[in-house]
C-alpha cells in the first residue's frame, strides 16, 4: 500500500510453519515488485537480512520486521526529503511501540527533534554515543538479567535498523553486514558501523514506524 511506486519489496521466509510462505507467494504473483526468498534451513534474523541485501537493487534500504508496519507514505516522504535536501544520505524517523491489543507503550520522535538534520561530528556525539551506552546496557542485561526491552528502550531504540532509510552505497562500499554470531543486539552493531560512514541524516518528524510488542517476543524475554 505504499504511495511510492518505484519500490522493490523483498520478503525472506525463514522456514515459517504457519502458512506465511504461501501468503507471500500469492502477493508475489499479484505484484511484480514483490520477490519472495525462501530459506531452505532456518537462518535467523541477521542472516535473513544479509540475504535480502544480496537481492536488493535500490539506492536505499528500509528494513521492516515481520510483525511491524510502516505508514503508507513513509517511502514517498523519505525520498522527497532526500531529493529536496540534495546532500543527505540517510533519513531517520520516530516510532510507536504497541501491544497486540492496541495499547501504545511508548512513542519516540527522531533524536534532536525538531532539528531538521544532523551532520558529523554531531552524528557521532548524539547517535553513536547513545548507542555505546546501549551496548553497556546489553552487558548489564547479560550479567543481571535486566529485561532487554527495558535496556534498549531506555535509549529510545536508536540502535534499531528499522528507524532509518539507509544508503545502499554506504552499505556496499563498506561491506556492512549483520553479525551472524550476535544472538541479540545485532542491530546496534550494524547501525554503529553505518553511522560512522554517513555524512548527513534528515529527521522525518512523523511516528512512521509501528513496533509490535508481543507478550512472547524475543526482545521482551529475560535470560533463562
């Protein structure tokens, strides 16, 4: 339903067992811009994202987790911002975290809102500095059984890849991939590596991403 038409949609089915693959294939038959990739063995989130990037041909990447959603005009608005600015390579937006019953847990505007853009070295100071603190929270989570949800959300999800429209040129030039050995927090490592190489980030002021928090979600579980 995206209003932006020049869009390639890559769906990676990581050995689903609930009929998702068949639904995705029906959409792929109906819409030529949808491509379904079926993993023959379960690869996990990081590997599936890396696989998706090998099929992607666009100038920008936007990652959406399987149970989340984005506003229908997000792609169009983000591309408009980039074209109007002419210097930026990345767009950053706000999100809302929602339970299955529709209860809104939290909302977060882009960092430094209402500032329209952020450049180096401010990107390093405001984004990467925050994410390094988040990595420290991950350590605390491993050692004290702190909830991963509490640790990362305390930093407003700055390290989640789905809060950005990313330049494929930066990703390819620097050979960026998601770490296959990171059980959790793989987004933070990838985003830090990316932000070190981008020059200018535009703030899209809308709460454009819907982050669904399920009661049995991996990110809400404590260490067992």
